[in-house]
């Protein structure tokens, strides 16, 4: 199945299904991956690629390596192999590989093409689509980056078979996120189907990507609607940060963030207890964490400012309005928000 | 005088004349400059700016500092002062400051606005318009960079008064370049007028910027026409490189490159000796270098590959077709090109 991401002057396809043969005759290709993914899947990928020259660039696995050193390592390989403006990169891995590869492609000789071949569910349903690239630094996550859309995204579930159950669940959290804020029918479908079944999984990925493509088409640069994808993330980012980005996987922190956002939405009367419970049950079905112990409420609150979307002293929360819809809320009193945080303290 | 640079989904103005008052209430502004320009002109600039917070970031003067270290220095200041997506940078200096500031703005939180206020003639007529950003590394010039258009360009000749005569001439070389490939009338006007007169200078800047805006509007990403601006640069880049980027100013190397390109155009019969002489006389009028001693012809020829525009084993020369027009030539035999280089050996 192919889904089009239509932007103002650029469109590309997300292909869900068997990875096709990729012919890059006349061009050089750099595959960026990590040692683990490379060991598991590079053989499969290499069988599908024709190019003038293929080079493999591995960067260490983990969020802590999503930094300028890794970018420089990739650039070094590209220059050494005399990549030109027609050369291209393939991001072969999860979100870290995708973000860092996209960023490097966007600054090499003022921008070259890159392709996303995600190997995690999280990256497949979320990070690989939409053109956000970025690296972390001591001030926070994704604070350096660009918007640089991939030339194409190929999503073959064969690469997801080796995911551990925690990684799998982390991806499901982003799928559930999409359903809660955009699509009640999809949410009901998720309640009734098991994503461990491959056909179901492909459908859920397709629907999530469709929803994401719809959002990105309307607001590529995140001046409005696109920020809705941050549902669960405003809280989740703080949870991730408090756990030094090692205690929870990103999707796990989002699951906790969803629970917190729902509690806040309930508190201000735009979400029912029954709906909160339905979301809770769905998250639990995939063994996602739904409890969290806040040590210091004031400290937790202060960390909302880490978020790039916050500006000029307002915190914007994305809160569900029943299942299948949402509202941006930047009008919430500090006391109300903290009263919710207290419940987790 | 205002000149519009019209791109597919973005337009901005190049204002030539007195710097207006700039009101950035509600926003933070970072002025990136070097110690010399700062000492000469910062007072004038600061009197014209209103903002929530203004910070000054100086980076060392010179092409050798157009690197990732300087980018990191600017980012450090921005993060320390909690710049957000609504903050903006002002590039206050020559081409080095402009390129590096534009690049930093393009990667800070996936891109923030920046404004160009050029303080050299070269930057005013060329680098500050068109959105090319970049830094150098050990492999070459501008090999890392992005396309990121400024929000506005303000060109006030008051900042050019302190230019040395070599710097002034270097800027004139780019003006002459534009006239030779695009505009015979403008070329005749340049023959008849002295750019040391301020009114004449403003006209010449305006016309050059108009021509550049026309080119950039048609081909922002340099997939075709825009490469014509490389006239004189294919040879000039090698001259610059051989002089370690310190013997010649960029514009001076371009002047030498123009002489070489004209000699090649003459050789293949698309440019007359008389026209070659007219260009030579005009370059000499501004004390631009027109002689160069090539030590090793083969070595010089090999260095054409440094150029980002060269790919797949073809060298593309931009050669004048009479004065006021040009032709891309990627069909020239190595022997013919080397026979011209021999004349300079």
C-alpha cells in the first residue's frame, strides 16, 4: 500500500509492504545504520540495491549518540568517498538513525536526497514520515535540526520481526496516540484487533501513516495543526528527561504522558472517566507503563519549558476532546495543572 | 530602492538605502558580527533596533573561521539566552558572517528567521542575496550548508565607507561579472561611470541585485540557470585554493577567473578579442589582478573537481557569448582547456 505525503511543492510516497528493488545506477549511496540493525538486516537490504557505489556507515546505537559527533562521522565518510549532490543516503534503523541521517543529508552540499527504511515500529509509524530531522545537545533533544523531507519511505514489516516486546509496545503507543486525537473508528478497531498479527499490524501502520500524512500536508512547518501530534509528549518529554532518556523508551514515556494528559482533560471536563479507562486498557494491552512517580511537582512543571513548542510564557497542552478529537489548551492555570501532577506524586 | 526576490512560496525584499528602524518587540535578537565590523559600526546598528533582548555574538574575522566551531559558538549563545523559534539572527558583516549566520539560523530548532545587513560590497551585491548558507571544512569551501533565505536584506552604503580599496575592488569584480553575462547596457554604463561616486555605486548595487534576484527567482536550488553566476568562479576557485584563501580576496580570484574564462571563450570562438579587452580594461580600472602564474597545469586542471557543480566526470564552464550573454559548456576537450591554462603558465 502506498500513501502520499503531499506538501506545497513536494510530494513523496510511503510504501508499506515488501521492500522493492531500488535502482540507483549512476549514483553513490550511503547506508547509515547501527551495528545491531546492520548485523540483523543489512544482508536483506543490500540484496535489493543497485548503485555505482554503496558505502555502509555505522554509528553507535542509542539516543546518546544522536549528536554532532555522529553527524561529523557520517560527513567524513561521504567526503572521503567523494559523494556529490546526486549521491544519496539511506536511513536504515529507528528514529535516531532517521533523524541524524536526515539532518546530515540536509546539510551536505546544501542538501541531498535521503530515503527512510525504518526498522522500528515507532519510527515506521511516526518519525520516518514528515521530514523532521534533528540531533540533541546538552540543552535538550532535537534542538538542532532542519525540515528535510525524505525522497521516499519504505516500510517492510520483515524488519520489525526482530523487535523486542518493549520496542514493539513503544511503537504501538504512537499508534494509539493517533487514534485518540484523530479517529474514533480507528480507536475502536484497535480495541478489537491484535497488532501481533502481521496483517493487522500493516493496517494499523497504514492508518497511522495516513493520519500523519494528512497532518503534515496541512502544516509541514508546525505552525499550527502539526503540534497536535505532541499529544502525550508535553508530559512525556519531562518523563523521558527525568529518566535520563534511558529508563523509558520514547513510546513508553508517551504512554505515561497520554495518561497524564487524559487526567488533565478529565479534570477540566473535556474527557470522560470512561474514555480515560478505554485508553488505559488499550495501553496496558501492549504492556505499556501507565504509572509514574513524580518526585517534585514544581520541578516537573518547570521542565515543560524544555519543549520547543512552548514560547512566550505559555505552555500549550494538547488534550483529547472525547476520543477522536482534541483541543489546544494554552489557557490552563498553573494550579490546575499542578493539581494533576500531585496525583502522580 | 527595494528589490523583490520572488521564490516559489516565499518572497523577501532587498532594501538599498538608509537602514530603517527595526522593531522586533516581543522577540529576542542575536547580532552576529566580527570584532572589526563591531567596533566600526555596531553603535549605528544598535541605535536602529528595538527588541525584547539583544545579544551580540562576535566570531573571529576571516575565512578560516567559517567552520563548525564558530557555528557552535553562536548556538551556545543562543541556547544560553533561551532563544526560541520566534527569535532571530542578524548577520552583520561580509560574506563569512552572512554564510555562517544563515547556516546557524537554518539549523536552530529546525530553522528560525535571519536578516542580512552586509558591510562589504561583495556581500552586498552577491552573497547576502539568494539564501545560500555554508561553512568550510578540510575538504573545501561551503561543503556543509543549506538553502535558507533571509527574511530581509538591508543594504546601507554607510557601512561600505570603511572598506579598504582591495575589498572595494573585490566587490566590483562581482558587479562586472553580472554585467558581462547578463546585461550589455549595464556593462556600457559601468565603462562610463565611476563607482567611487556614491550615487553611481548605489545604482550598480541595485542593478546587480536585480539581476541576481531574477536568477534566484528562476532557480533557487541551482539546478540550472543559477550556476551561471559561477562565471569566473570555476577558474577562480582554483586560484583561491592555490593561494590558500589568503593570497587573493574572493573577488580578486574571480577577476583572474574571468580573464581565464574569457580566454577560453575566445579560443573556442564565442568571444572576440575586442570584448576580452573591454572586460580587461574595466577590471584594471578597479585595480583588480588580471595576471596569474600557473605553476602546474595538470594540477590546476585536476582542481576543477573541487567544484560542487561538477559531477559525473564533466566540468561545466560558464563562458561569455559576446558581452551580455553566456553559454554553459560541458563539452570542451581537456586539451583545449589545458592549452588555455598553458598561456598562464
